[in-house]
C-alpha cells in the first residue's frame, strides 16, 4: 500500500484529488493539507504521535512561482524529511520549473493537465524508487553534462572524479537517476541493453551501491 499526503492550497482541487487517489486499491491518502498549514506549522500538531502511519509519497500541487515555491518546498521537506515528493504543476510555463524542482529535491514532476492514469503511474514508479521527469529534462541534464568539460575533461585527474566513473558511466547513472529503463538508456546512448547492464554493474561496484535507487541518490548527491 502506498501511503500518500496531498498538499495544495485549492481546497476543491485538494478534496477531489484526494478522493480520486483513494479509489485505487494500492493507494491510501492519509491526509490532505494546505500549503498555509505547512508554513504556519499547524500540521505539526495534526501529524504528531496520533498519526496512524507516515507517508511514502507527498503529492505537492501548486501554481506558485519563484521564489515562494522554493520556500514552500523547503517547509514540506522540513516537516517531512523522508517521504518522496512529487510536484504537480498548475502553471503553464514548466520547463525551467521542472529542472529546479528536481534539483531542489523533488523526485517527480508532472503538469496538472496530464491524464490521471499518468499521475497514478508516476506515483507508483516514484514509490518504486524511480524519478519521474520529462524527456526534455533528461536531454537538458545530458547537455549540461556534456558542457561540464572541467568535470571529466583532461584538466582533472581520474582520482578526482567521484567514484572514478568514466564519461559513459556518468551518462548511464544520470539516466538511471532520471528513471529510464535499461532498454531506454541503450536507445539514448546508442548501445545494446547488455552493454548497459555491464556499465551498471561496474557503476554499482565503483560507488558501492546495491540497486538503482541507491545509485540515483548517489548521483543526486555527487553529480
């Protein structure tokens, strides 16, 4: 069972979204909160020792723009340091917002215009340890990685590279962190799925992790 908190200032949207998510057998909406409750710390009184269970996922829906959005996300993370945060954007301009929200710690980003089945899929996949992001986000991360010549270029010794990863291994782990499957990574990098598996095994050994989630968290911290 995936335990979910829903956070949104629009009370009608909050209620309807909570009811819809609860209609799925594997999703349990524990609580719904407004952003104002979080900022005022009132929810700490509501989520004390009497709370039946902790959330696995926090679905944060907002149309707030910078810099207030970053402040709200920090408030949520301060109150709930462990759960995975998925951001549901109510704004039309989203490309730069997606990049920053994931950089600030969200593990998923969706537009409020997506079909509900996509939202449910995102919740399930983020619960499984993946990151839900657009192809544009993945492409931007890859482009930024290519531009960071000083990180893996000739001006830095191999010992200074985190985990001593090769350029190709860094690309693979960034795509893992973006939630791509082995087959999708292979297509993106124009290599076979078996080659992807070989890279992943080497990456796991180099950075001392056991699964894709740990690898994604390592990439988030070091890259």
